[in-house]
C-alpha cells in the first residue's frame, strides 16, 4: 500500500450566515487507499469536500494535491485537474440520455473546432467506460428519467471515473443501491485503489466503512476530531467519537402496542403505469409495517399508489372501515395520510424556501388568522419541530437547501408530523442519515405508533426493518410475495421471498 500523501487539507475554515460550518479542519489521503470521512449530519463532511471540489470557496486554510497547493474556482476546474466527486444528491439532466450526461460540457466533436458532436464517438466512449467498470445493464441511449435511482447513481460513478481522476470523493454512494450493486461498487473502488487513486468515502453505514476503508477521519460540529487506521477502531469507538457520547442501542425498544382493529385495508391494488399488480394487505392501529424487496420490486410504487402520487388502475383502500379514494396527494392528506418520499431533493424539499416554509407547507390552514397566515403560529410550530427533531439550522429563515441532507430529512418529517396523520408512509426515511439521527427518527416513529397511528416504512436495509417494524411485507416483481413477523424471521427468509417473482 502506497504511503505517500496524495491530498492534504490543512486549517480549512468556512462560514455561512449564522454558522461556522468548518473550523480549522484537516484531512490527509494517501495514494492507493480508501479514506472514510465520518460524522453526524451537519458535522461538515460534505462542506469540506465541496471546498475541495470548488463548489464553495474556503475562508482560510490550504489544500495540496501531490504536494502542490491548489485552489479550484469551480467544479469543472477541479475535474480538469484530477479531482472528481459523486454527490449524495444526484443532479442530472433527466431529459437527456445517459451518454449526454456522461460527456456534458466535453462532447467529442466530429471535427475539432467545429460545433458538431460525434454521436458515434460519444456512444463508443461511454461503452468503453462501462466495459472498464463492468457496467452491463445500462444503455447509453436511455433517457435518464426512465431509469431507477440506482442505475442513475452508477452512471454518476462512471462519469467521475471517466475523468481519470487522482482523487474521487464518494458521498453516500450506496444510499440508493441494492446489495448486488453495492458489491459492484466495491469492486470498482478496489480497482481504483489498485490504480493508485485516493478515495474519500463518506457514509453512515458502519459495516461498509469497516469493510472498505483503510483510514478514518472523524468530524464533529464542524471540527476535526481524529484520524486513525480503520483496524484500530471498533464500531462503538466510531459512534462515540462521532456523537460525543455512548450510544448503546441502535434501535429503541419495540414497545408500541399493536391494536386488533384495522387502520387500513388495501385490496387488489394495481397500478396503471408500473408493474404493481393485485396487492392486498391489512395495517393494524399502532402498527409499524415494513416493506422489503429488491430494487424495482414495487416498494416505492406501492406507497405512491396508496398516496395518490401515481395513477391507480384498480383496487380499493379503506381507512378505519371507510373506503377512501386517495386519487391525489391533496385528497390523501385530507384523509389523514402523509408520505415522506425517497428522493428528498427532487420530491421532498423546496430548496429556495426557508426551513419554516418547508415545515408548515402541508398544514397551512392551521396557521390562518382571519384571511392571512399568522407568522407567530408558524414560528411556534416550526420551533416545536426543530426541537423535537433536534434539527441543526442557524434559524427558521435559513434556506433548507443549505442544510445537510440529514437535517433536510428531519424538516420533512417534522412537516408531516404537524399534519397529525393517521397513516404515515415512509420511503427510505433514514437514507443518508447518521447513526445518532437515525435513532431519533426511530424513536419518533415509535412514539407515533404508541399514539395509535400507523406507519408503513420502505427500507433497503433489512436490519433496520427487523429492528424497527412489527411485521414486514416482501415485494417481488410488483407483487406481494409474502409477509413475515419481524421478530420471528431471518434476512435469508426475506431474501428468498424477495426473489420469488424477480
């Protein structure tokens, strides 16, 4: 393993209005190694990498690449000089093809100097990168919007590799990948490591970090805590350094009393424009119901059809014995449903609006004072959610887009809790969230169930479903493959059901 330092960041500081995001942070990445960067949401990990990548300009400090001081003015500047970044929140041209996204801003020309793009060269170059990385399930001519998030993530990884970068930053790269795709990603990272690249790997998944990384740097509240060889740290050591306290339990106790009455009944649910077909199940009052399945199994489609976010061909939904239409999100909210979507940036937050506006948007009628909205009522409601969710934000008026991904997720959850839903639908609610914040969200889910409300939770992480849920539905090929008692099943049994119709 190469011992030479490829990237060195020293004394990095960065402030935003009302908050010092980075305070004298340091990072050293050796060539041919994977360096994990860890910390709670809001610790400053992504901000540090954006300072490296030229998205933000640092206020103080020095960055050295191969011993030479650098200060990239833009992400294109960073890419041209050997630094690439795969972002947690995908930002792609969804109406363009895969190969358009791969070569955007550097299209191969038919004749150099003329503005004519060589379609054949672009296709061949894309296929060459895919072949090198073993990606054989993506057509370069496919429009991005027609692919699942996991495939779009692999395209983004391929694009970063195509720049032949010396440093590649992976920010929560497995948050939308299934187990098979995670294994593929690890093979790609291992190949890059052998080529002498330095990999900065940001993730909240402890098992991944222990398996793939050589060194770990831990940050807390915008400050550098320590850098240690991965082999020297146990998972408990990492958690304690991250959160500054002991965290003895990953999941809160399952002490929500599941009622005998049905909160909701779904009969023969079939979607119009997806492969979801003839799904039937019952949800008890006070129950936390998990939904497992492989990528493309119909998990997300199930929640979207229940919430009226997708067109339903047939089937009925009953809430407390009464048939409800739920033909649109507006109707569903009135009926007592709430949905936290999988892709918070695309379908969850309104980035140009403040934390307060994002918190109150789904329950505006509760803040009316005559004909006008009461700023006092909205402020009070937002304060209660910030405190309940332990959201890190400079103020209520801060634009939500400037918060970390995990804190954005907390705002979204707070928004729906204010609507006091009878049925809360959660699609990957802890995606990209640190272990401390995950526990807080699990606790909130438990509290809702104890109040007699019901929760349906989709998750790609089976330990999470087993640790939080009372019962688990398993989807396969758009159909319900079976259901299991979360306390009396195994991951192997769930996987066998998930492959039933795949």
